[in-house]
C-alpha cells in the first residue's frame, strides 16, 4: 500500500511513498529496470515560525470525539493521548478503539468521550460527535461514519491522498477526494469544517507522515472540540514518550493552522513542479492555429519530444495532432486524447530516455531537497537486453557512472537504427509497433467519425492508458490494449 498514484501533466504515474514503505528492499529483486539507491546526506529541518496560541474560549464541559482513519494514520495514538490528558485533569473518560484489519491498511475508528458520568454508552451515537477528525477522507465518507455528524459538529478533514488496495490494482479508478469532502461537509456545518493535507504538512516539517495525527489533534483542540486544556494534551504527549519534541511541535502547528489558516502559506508543501522548456526554445514552429484549450499541453509535449529524439520526431507528432484537430470541435476531446496518448506511445522509456531523465536538473534538486546535501546515489539498472541474455540481477553503478549516462543519452540518434542493440528486446519491438498501430487507428477513426460514434471514438483513442508497467507487465497490458482496441474498432466500423 505504499505504491501511490500521482497525477502529473503526463498522466497518472505510480510512486513509492517513502514514508510508509517498509524498506525491505525486495523491490530490488523484481523486474523494474531502473532504480536509484540513495544514502542520505545532511538535511536541515525547515524553520517553522510558530506562535503561542491562546486556549479556545468555547471549550465544552463534555465532548464526544470521533476519530476515523486507516492503519498507519495514528488514530489509536491520538485516542490514547486524549484519554491520558483527560485523566491528568481527573476527568472521566470512556473510549473504544475499533482496529479491525488496521495493520493491512484497513479502517480504524476511535470513540473518545470526556464526560461527567462514566456510566454512559462507550460508543458515540448518531449525530452526537462534537469533534469529527477524518485522518482518511475516503474511510470517513462512508455512511456508517457520516451518521455520527451533525450540524453542530466540528469536522477536521485530511486531504491526504492515501490509496486503497483497489486503486493500486486498478490505477485508473481513483476515489475523488473532493467528492469525499463535499459529502462530509453536507453532514456537518460548513462554518465549522476545515481541510488540510495533514500528511504533506508532516512530511515537509518532520520528514515523516507520522505527525499528521498530532497536527489534526491541534486543529481540533483549537476549534474547541476537546474538553481538556492544552497543557494536559502536551503533558500526555510527553508521557507517551515517542518523539516528544516533534509531536509537541505538530500539535502546536495544528493549533496555529486553526487560528490562522493563512499559516499554511508559509509551508512549502506544494507538489514539485517540473521545469519544462517551452516549445519556443526549439527551432520547430507549429504551423497551424492552436486553440487555447490545448495550447499548453501541445507545446509542452512538442518540446519534450524534441529533447526525447529530435525536431523531426516532434514534427510527426504535430502532423497527427493537426489531422485530428481538423475534424474535431470544441471542447476538442478527441484532440486532447491524441495529444496525451500519442505522446505517451512515442515517448516510451527506453534506455536512452531513462539516461536522459536521470540527468535532468530536477532529479538532482529533488534528491537534495528530500535527502540533504551530500546524498550519495547509485544507479541500479536492469535493461531488458540483459535479461534476454540471461542476466537476472540488477547491476549497481556509483556516481562515477554519470558520464556514461550522459553518453548513453546522447546516443539517442541511433534509437531507430540497426545499431541500437536495445531495440532487439521484445518489449522495445512492441513499443515501436504501438506507435504505427495508433496512427492507423486514428486514420480509421477520422474516416468514420460522426456525432453518433464520437464517444466510442474518444474511448478508443484513450485506450493507450492501459499500456503501463515494464517488461512482462507491459507486454501483458499491451495484449489487453489490443483486445479492447479490436472491440471498439468493430463498433466504429
């Protein structure tokens, strides 16, 4: 469950979430052909300008706190901290932790009641949660949890995208967190609900996602949803004995976010933006009028294909896009699909492209940002050609190998020539075939295109989204892609 789907300008990719990975390194024994092994250097923690917040004035004498998330989001720890804080004030507390299959990423729920009479029911009844903290929005938007909310509830929702097992198996089917948030908001009061990416904040400040629960508690406390004083919660954190300073700071950050939501702007938690060269930096000129709806996407891919191979290669892409645009109309859905997926097929990641991507400045910048200055890297490679000749294990190369990576990247000119020894691997042969096949499909679609079959045509031209993975996985997906293509072509014809 550490394989996170990431939406990028070039479509959805899969990224190993370093903070939740168990780091047993068995991935090095798999078929994935390219890794970096990194020995971290010295990384400075960002300086956070927190201020002391006054305790909220609207704290109730009693409170029912409903914590919901999945295993690994710190639900039970947050529950224990709250119970300890209540005991420190000699208040009565009843709690119930429902962990289920939490160790496998299953749902976790904690009911915490700080009350005057401990003879009450342990679980929180429908519409009676004073504070509702959703550490995982997908789980928290289920009906059995939503019924705990009322218009008087304070709701804290984490916008952290934690993938489900299903979304990992089916990368195209990813739950919409905005829909989850809107659903939660419909049960609560819009004026008392707030949303922050707790994991991203924690990862930025602490280099781990594990402090997200204390940030959430801090927000909930400052909103007035917890019937104890802040000193008691901080003392409970100390008694817990785990990363005391970090958890105290996380609690303080949460309080400040609740008091001053603009505080989030001082934290650099935005996604890493790619440093993309505009097409104007190439000699290639686009000789047809580009609608605004597709301009940025098209120019970006033209520039990338120039770097990937050369301007002639990008020109082939442009001619195909132009042919579709001539037959398309607003909102240019067919054209957008061809821009995205024809590029995807043309820019397949062979050995030359892997070398080029490894040497991009963004790679070095990200390594320094995440692992600190002085981080040492090793290239761990297993090109398909090596597997074809019987070499099953990956090969490790130190940083001394960078000049050779540069040489390999510059040899892209032989990509489509008999001199390219990598091209004889089965997966490379299939990747090249897919480009010509897709162009043939486009021609058929344009010949048969009508209002009646437009949606089918769009589905057909979007099918390359199925072509993912590497080596054997990719070859299996190519077979699936071709089967689906045949079905939709039959409809078009």
